């Protein structure tokens, strides 16, 4: 599987994977991302900034994720330059159950090490037990649970040996 930074011209591809995932999750009665979160305008801005990465296999788009250099919204107490942050990790439904999430997380861990940052961090809605289990099996440790509005979010971190 090849993972590369999404080009600005690929924002619609990224948005399509995110929208598909959002619809699938909402179809289970547990909506996660709003249309504004995964809409083309927002995704284009983040893609233009170099934040999105696309996983491909045999030319097919298998998944996407955004990697941020800081996250003051969910991790305001963290010192700048100490972490990378994973957001909006989504797998194309055609690729579900085929290890795409793990490969994307491996890529994020490698990128974190390559930048000399000691932590890879992410968050998820606290009641999403299967997602939390995935992160824990990968090696993330629960850092804390925070509340934003009426929702609780589990914050996870992974110590990364620096290159």
C-alpha cells in the first residue's frame, strides 16, 4: 500500500472518502462528522495546506487521513513541536477490514519519528468502543477523557522513538 500527501487537485477524492465514511457511520445511528466537517470547501482548505494523505493500492483509493502539526482544540496544553495529530482517518467501504487503518497509523507513526516528535496523538468520541480498541491494539494509551459540549472525547497518545 502506498501513502502519499494528497495534492490540492485531489480534495474531491478525499472529501468523497470522508463523506462515504460519515454516511456509513450515520447509517448506524451514530453520526460523527457534519457535512461542513467533510465538505469540499473544508477539505480543499486542508488539502491545500498539505494536511491530507491518501492510501492507495493498485491505483484504488483505500483510505485517507489528516495529519496536523498541532491541535489546540483538543490538546491545548501540549507544547508546540512535541507531537503530530491524526484526524479524519477514514477507510473506503470497499477496503473495510483489510488493514487500511493500521497502515495509515503506521505511516503517521513513521512521519512522527521522521520529524523528531516524541508523540503521535489523536482523539475520538469516547463511546466508540471498536475504534478505541483499534487504537489500543495499535499501541496507543489513553491519555484522558475531555468534554466538549455534550460529548466526551477519549484522547490517546503513542510514544514514538525519534529517528
